[in-house]
């Protein structure tokens, strides 16, 4: 028997950061995101020798354990171990024996939700193998709890739900970890044009998103009004983006992204840096009408909206920075699991 799963990475198009506590608890958050044709993958092969093995293909890390109901969290493949520990403690109550292999189509720290999407993919594989009674909301919430509570990793709530549900979604966040996922029915012609015009550019840098998110949360706790007001504006941006996409007003997308980027940088000092600022200004000088960092900020992927025939000119202008534009398509499906 072989069990497999895959879950899509996402682009955060508007409202990024308003899903992070305590802002979402105090004021309510809203995000518009869309999944893309880059994935996290998990494969489980049951074993009969009692042992547990983890293989991270993209990281080149391999670990094997003797039978155990709890695996120590020591910084090496912590996501894999944390998921196993929760599955055993909450569902099966006894050691499992298997080999788990994983990979992701984008580097860690790149701003596409890689860590949370990998958690969803692994959980999906376990749910398929063990026939766990988990609906979409249940699985996404469990993924969130494992990352944020069990493993104490700072971050928001959008990534787990995007990976589980898939498609273009307007998400609402409120106190007590309440999340409502509103799927948007965007016409194919609009999504095709959006994917063509929205350049996904990898800066060849990565960042530790938890540090940026911790700074953002600290600004809310300390009542930094500039930071809080910026988050209010980003929540407003998510509604603007939703209306533009539903109505097909794609000529407004760049300006909406530019509006959001102005306020995103005010949430925490670490979100932008001289390299990202120079990339952004170069793209705009060559035909982009707006853009943003993908994810928490500090590095990873950036997106630029390039209307008309400006796509190739913008990509060419960014080549001296040493990064690369990555092709993708928007997808409609979230987590998929199967076994044979």
C-alpha cells in the first residue's frame, strides 16, 4: 500500500498580515488569496518492522526512529515530528510504523506558504491512510494548531486554509481562531489574464517569517497606531481586490497592489529592505503598475502586475538582480489524497 497527497501553495493577493493574532482577534482580519500550480507532496509507505522514517527529499534530510509514541522536537524535521506526535496522541494512541517522504516545489522561507502547505499535505496523507474523520475546516484547524500551538511557530491562519480548500478565496478571521472561507467564482478569462500579467519573481533570498510576524504582533500589543492603521488599510484592500476580480476590473489590480504595499511596509520594519525596494521601483519603472512581497516579507517571492505587453519588459529589467520569474497557473483544487 502507498498513500500520497499534494496540496497547493498560494499567492496572497490582498490583506496579508491581518490573519495574525492579536490583530485578527481584536479587529477582525480579511485576506484574499489564490492557490497556484506549485505544490507540497507527501507519500506514506506503511512498514511492518515498527520503525519510523522521515525523508525530506528537497532538504536532503533523512531520520529513522525506533518505535515510539512521541518524537523529540529538536529542530530537525520538526514539522514531520510534530504532526506524528499529534496524530498518535489524538487519534491512534499507539506507535505507527511507516516511511514518510516529502517535497515542496518552492524553497522554505520563500513566502508562498510552504511550511503550512507541507503540514496540510502530510496531515492529508495520514488522514487518507488512517481514515481519520477530518473535514476541510477540521484539517486546516488541526494544521494550524500543530504549527502555532504544538510547535510554537509564529504565523497567521491563511496558509493552512488556502492549502486545504484551494482556489480563490476571501477569508475572514476573528476571535477564538474563527475562520470563514468564502470561495470566489472568478471567470476563467479573468484568472487566465491575471496569471499572465502577474509576474511571480523569486529574489533568490529567503527569510525567517516568524521573526517578522513576531515584530508585527508586538506592534499591535504595544498599540503602535501607525502599524494598526496600516493593517486596517490592508483589510480594506482585500475588499477592493475581491470586487475587482469578481467584476473583471483587472486594470485596477496593479493600483490595488501598490496601495497595499505602501501600508504593508508600515506594519513592521523588517518587511522590506533596500533590495526589495529597488526591485519594486525597477519593476514599476519598466511597466508594472504595482506589486508586493509574497508572505510576511523580508525576501522570497515578489509579485508584479504587468498589464498589456509589459510582462517581458519587466522580467528583462529584473534580470540584473539575479532572480528569476517563475511560471505558474491558478488552480481550483486544494488538498488531494489517494492510495493504491
